[in-house]
C-alpha cells in the first residue's frame, strides 16, 4: 500500500471505531496497529512509541492542575468566588448569566479544566437560574461556552499539552491565552446583556458587600498568582507550579476555610487520578498515531496542499488551519488532536514563517470551540446532561454564541501583536526575543 492509502486506512479505522463507541484512546491505537502491518515499522516499535508519548515530565503538570480543580470544587470554597461574582455583576441585565461568565473567568485561573468548570456551575448556579425562569437550554449553552475559557486563561491543560508536544514555551502560551480568553468572556457577557434572558433584576450590591466578598475570595484567588508568578519569575516549572498550588490548597486553603473537608481528601485524589487516566491514555495513542502520520510523510502532503492554495501567506495559512481544526474539533477531543496534528502544524509554521507561540494560541482557541460544537461537543454534552435538557436544544441555543468564538478566532489571527503583547513584556524569550549583547533589554525580531 502507498503512504497515502495507509494514512486513509488509519483515519477511517479511527473514525469508524470512534462512531462504534470505542474509547478514543483505543480507537487511535487500533488504527495505528493495523496500519503498522502495512509499513516496515515493527509492532514492538509502536508499542514503545505509546510509552514514549507519555514519558514527559512536563505532562505531569496536567494531574496537578486537575487536582487543583477537584480540590476547589469538592471543598465548596468556590462558593466564595461565586459570591464575589454576584456582588460585581449580579445587578446587570441577565444577572445570573453574567455571574456564570465572570465566575468562569475567575475559576479558569485556577483549574485549567473545562469539565470541572461545567460541573461546578451546573451544581451551584444552574438551579438558581432555573428558579429565576432562565431557559434550561440557554443555561446549558452558556455554561458550556463559558467553561471553554478554562483552556485559554492560565493555567490551561491544552497549553501544557501543546507546549510539551510542540516544544513551545508553556509560560508564553499561558500569557498569550489571556487575550482570547478575556475576549470570549466579554463577548458572552455582552450577548447575555443585550440578547439573553432578562432574569430577575437585582439591586446593585453596596460597596461594603463587594469588599466583604472580595476578602472572602482572596485566599482562593491567590492560586493564579502562585502559578503564574512562579512560572514568570523562573522559580517554578509548570509542573512545580501545579504541585505548589496543590500544597497551598491542602496546607492553607482547606484547613482555614473548610477543615471538615480534610477527611474527604482521599476521594479527591482518587477522582483526580481517574480524570488524569483518560487524557493520559489518549495522549499515548495520539502520540503513536502522530508519529505514524509523520513517518508516512502526512505533514508534507497536507502542507503541500495548503501551500498550493495559500502559498507562504501566514494569515491565509492560519485561516485554512482554523477551518481544518473547526472540523477536527467537531469529532476529536482537543488533546489527541493537538498531538496527532502537531507534525503538520510544525511544518506549516515553518512554511509561513509564523511565530510558534502565535500558531499555538490560534490552534488552542480554535480547538476550544470544538467543546461546544456537535457531534462531539464534550462541554456542551456534559452541561446539557447536568442541567437536564436535550443535547439538540442546547446546540440550538448555542448557535448565536458561536459568533463570539468566530470573532475571537479572527481577532487572534489578524492581530498577533495584541495577542503576543503580554508574553513579549513578561516572557520575551517565548516570542523569539533574545538578550541584547550590550546587556540592556531584549532584541525582538519582527
């Protein structure tokens, strides 16, 4: 069989097994192992590649960020952050919808997990929205859309996987994700204010209530400072930052705010481990799949096709990749998608002379959109299940919100200087800058 035929066989087997209900990780492995029979590569080598894909110290940041989110969710300290959100925006039109979005922005700076965000909001705010007469389909759509910010605003699990796989600065990806994350949050709040359900209009909270709520949420909001402060100062790697954040929650936050939760900690650790096992298996399968794609010269084939249309125009290349990943995100989870397509992304980054950090934030922003699009739409699926509404109804109510994501993705592609401004100021090496030979400041190539 030719390389192209083997690539098609891998893709067909993966998608076929996936639609039969086979878990993503096993569907990936099945496609790889069957394809290996038609290549000179041995099955033993591919088994080794499975383990090589997860043999990364950087990926250890993922379970610690998952544990941070689980500890925060199950210990109920998030109630303090919800209260702060209510005092800040609860008086606006569509008050609880505004609270959902603002809380998601706060919580995104702690967990990096969209699923944790959905679970928390569905258990806490969704019942209140139901009492105030919000359409359940809108509630599910908004919660799912707001949860995507967890994969953009640092710390982001997608950024960790992308950085570890593509050899891109994880700290730089964290910082570059702030602009698209905030744009999505602001866009959702604007939509809720002008076109969303009115809800129950409340009085503006007195300034003293805002101060009291801010004081109550101060300890949880130290976590983003620990994570980003440690990474930017060079004190911690992302993995170490996750470990320190977990230690802070275990030694300070829970004993001070909810000491009775200490007896529940073994359950939290086991659940976080279970959550980590799912993406870890997918990473192993996707790593072998991506290696085989590269071995069969798949990146060259795709890059040749895209460059035949876009040439070396960086903006056009990125827009074509956006189209590709909007489609891919409809069917595949973001983590395996990043690993599978990383050789193609790297090739096109070189062809278009695009900054790797800029390409990374474009791909991540596009893939988070896949969390709310059918037929996969994991965040929307989970939110609709928690809220108790049909997936189809939730999809219909999500359609207007898709405009927020399309505008954000277009902004990220067209205005790289705005997106990369923060990493350029705080972590200049991540955007290709280097120290001046005179020792004063950095020199940044255009």
